[in-house]
C-alpha cells in the first residue's frame, strides 16, 4: 500500500470532516488542515492518525457534537499520545473542577473511542 503525501492525506481527512456538516459554527478549511496536521505531526503515522481522527469524527456524528468538540478531542488525543491515554483520562477526572454528568459523559466517550463498534 502506497502512502499518500502528507498534504494529500491531510486534505482527505479535512474533506471528510467538512462533509459531515456537524452542528454549530463550521471551521474554516484552513483551520481543519492545521488541526489535522498537528495530529499527524504528533503521531507520525498516517494509518494511526486516520484511525484516531476517524474515531473522533464517528463519535462527533454519533453524539451530534460540533467541530469545536472535534478540535478539542484532537488536542486531547495529541496529549494522550504524548503522555498515555489512561494516565490522561485519570488526571482529567481527578482534576475536574466539577464531577457532573457532562464530565462523566466526556470521560466515557473518550474511554470507548477505540472500542466502539461503529
């Protein structure tokens, strides 16, 4: 399997993102490119980047989340890649200012992101 150039790869993922028509304010295409580029730069592997980004997009569509939510979750996955998912999940839960339903829902969404059957 031949890998795409990074530019082509990022554009393909950005196209998938903008085609979802998520609720809320849309991001500029250039912003989508920058966000995905940051994920690819961190992960350094197109297949894993695609898997991570697709899992986030699938959840956004399933949960009717906005592009802002997608951006935040990409940033979470960048940090999770750097320090470890389980460690980051535990830290965020431990240091949450309020442990409410919204915080727990986000924790659960992140926890099942790669185990979902979507």
